[in-house]
């Protein structure tokens, strides 16, 4: 809630119960919010994306959206399983989409190992922490592609397409330290 500019207040009285009040920031009146009129550029050449995300609901959403966009999607729940899936996948992998913070193996470690095996692999990090929070903690290099959670399916599709459309950079900057 705080990350999104909101707050939660709790009032509780013994034997009477509790009241939770949720405050959300208002960016525009509801009647002014209009869906973005964007056209999504479809996947090209059966591009393959490896998604590694430890939150099941987020992983399922990402994989479903990318599948609907026409990508070949490989999905896993943690870094080690992602490495194994990549090792067993004999075709190319065009993009690694990974959470920054995961148990056992974080996104930085996963990306470093996969980049060593697959030079030219493009990487998109997703995180519930803002770009500023990660940068302030010394975790994120400013040149790394990051999509902040929560994100819309349209924002995800646009970011993925933008990254895949860029020329391959075999020296893609990794995260610094997590």
C-alpha cells in the first residue's frame, strides 16, 4: 500500500470487532480514466520467453498474457527450476523475464547464469519494489530493464515487445548485488 502511495488504518475495540480503512491515491476522476488505445505488435518468429516468478498468481498472469500475444512461453516458479527448464529447452530463448527478489536464487543470479550459457539473451526484471527503492538500495543498475508490479497486461506486452525489438546486446548489464 505504501509503495502505491496509500495507507491502511485499523481501529479495534475488544468485543466489538475491527474496522480496516484502506486509503488509495486518486490520480484522476474515474470518468476521466480512459483505456489506452494501443495496438499490440504481435510476437515475431515464435519468440520464446522464459518466465521465472515465485508468486503463482503473478506468474500465471504473465504467462497467460504472453501466450495470448503469440509468444512461446516457458514458465517456472524459481531460479533453479528456471535453469533446469532452460537447459532442457533445445531451442532459442529470446527473453528472460524474472522477478528481482526470489528465495534460493534471485533474478540477478539466474540472469548471470543464463547469460553465461546463452549470450545475447535479453532480460526483463519485474519487482514489487519501485525502480527508486531498488536503486537506492544499490541493487539495480540504471540500464537494466525493469517493470514495476503491479502492471497491466498492456504494459507487460508493450515492455516485452520493446525489449525484444531492440538489437541484441551481448554485454547486457546485470543487476549489481541483491
